[in-house]
């Protein structure tokens, strides 16, 4: 490759490396803090979080972003090698990069399909990584000066040159060691699941969790003006004497639903302790699964109907809360069969298949109510009839409840 082409190729690899490191950083925080808000979460449809908390974001528990960072780092080292090496090694580098980017292109196109078509979410960092791979593919494809059929022979020859160079050998060993260490020590999704399983048995700890950040006076005033302007819709759900009725339309496979559950549970628990019977929280099902929801064109979450039924059946055994915690803790790996296993082991449900069809009818009743209320995505909240698409930051969710309590008191 010419000097200018080599620099462009290096730029592509560094851009991709930067995006993948940023993605791994976001994924790392989401593993330990499901309420973490990524800087690339622009809306419910443009959301890195939506993608990184899906079942497609890992390979055997390893985040795809980490694998991408290792690939881009290797491509960058290879590009630098092509800039500083001489002779046959320098001539072979475009071919190596073209072969590697061809394989990577197939991978990124698959993940872009998953993001746009299956999850219906745009991950900005993923798009940047895909663009870097595509650019590198075309750049190296246009500058490879030899038939690709000769690549294996060239690779064997250049490998011998690598072994004979102490500096090249040292860099290779350091890179492989760093890559292996990253793969070995980067937290797995199971870390979050284990934390979730522990949380299922620690309800008291959830009650005493750290309070939501307190908004500044100007932020609180701005939110109050926003909240006052929200229109109320009539709710066909009894408040049962509570001053504040909160209704959540939920999909158990929806990452933002999991996030809001983790963030809001301590807030609801504190209101229950401080203001008994004044705040009622109602969970309604709206699975984005065409199996039971005729309002969605395609199945986004293929285990969502089973999860909704599992929670309802666990309720009859007084295991609803434990079932919910287990489902959210295992959300990235959920399948219909895994849900049935969890229902049996956690929810003490032994007749899941026998009661599935009849219980699904009650799920469909929630779906029909959701459609009537204009629900189109999850989560959707109604706080005293005021609709919230998506989830409010915890501090504003708490402020909305406090406002409605004060408003009800003054009436």
C-alpha cells in the first residue's frame, strides 16, 4: 500500500478501535448497574443500551464489543507493520487485512441486521464500527497487488520472518497476552445474573438502597412545569384507595423494562414504607411477541409471552417477586424453554404447559388495554393517568410521585 493508503487504513482501524473500546466501557457499566445511562442513548430507538442488554450482545458470555476491540487492535498493528516493514512482508499486509476485513464484514452485517431488524434499535457505536470495517474492506481490496490464492504461502513465509525478528516476536507475544487477559478477566454477563439472583433473596436490601440523585432546584422546577403540562387519560384500573396509581406496561425481555425495574423498585419500596397504602403499583403485560400480541408486526422478544405467563402462574404460589427477579437477572439468555425451567424451579409451577393457553388469555387482556391506551413500546408508564413513554430517570420518577401525592392532598 502507498503511504497515504496505509494512513487511511490505520485511521479506519483506530476509529473502529475507539468505538469498540467505548462500547466495551458501556457494556462493562451495564453489567454491574442496569440503571446506567449510556452517552449514546439518544431515544428509545437510538440506544446502545437496548442492544448491549440483548441476548445478541455476547458470545459465550464475552461482550461482542471486547472481541471487536481485540480485532481492531490486531488490524491496527498489522497496518503499522505494513508501514514499517520492508520487502515481501509489506507487500502481503493489504492481503491479510482484506482477508480479515472480509470475515469481519460478514459479522458486522449480521449484527447490523439484528440491531435494525430484530431489536429495532440503532446503536451509534456499532454503526461506527461497521463503517470502519466496510471502509477497510474496500480500501485493502482495491490495493492488494497479488492473487488471494497465494495468501497461505505468503503467510507461512512471513511467519518465519516474524519468528526471526525479536522485536516483532515481542510485540506479538504482548498483544496475544493482552488479548487473552482481556478475554479472561472482562466480567461476563453471568456476573450480572448472579447479582440479580442475590437481589432476589435480599428484598430488605433493595428497600434500603441508595436514594435516587436529588435534582437541583432549577431541574426540579423545570420537571414540575413539564409534569403539570402532561394530560391525563382515564384509567380503567382501580386505585384501591391510593392517592397515586402507577401502571407499567412491561415486556420481560425488554432491557429498558429491566432497567426501570431495578431503578424503581427501591423507590416504590420507600414510598410503601413511608406512605403506606398511598401509592399503588400495577404491572401489566405488553410482550413484543407476535405469538400473543397481534399489535406487533414481528417478534422482537421470542420468550416474552412465556415470561408473562410464568409470572402469573408463579403468583398463585406466592412466588411472583422471585420469578420476576429471576427473569430479569437471566434476561440476556431467555428462551421459552429456559423460562419454563425457571417457572418450575423458581416459581414452583409444575403445570406450565397445561395452563399456558388459558393464562395467555389474561395476558392478551392486558395487551388489549395497552392498545386502548396507546401503548406502542415498552416500558410505558401511567402515573395517575399521565403517560410516560419509556422510563423517567429515577430522581424524576420519584419527583412525579411526590408531586401527585401533594396534588392529591391539596384537593
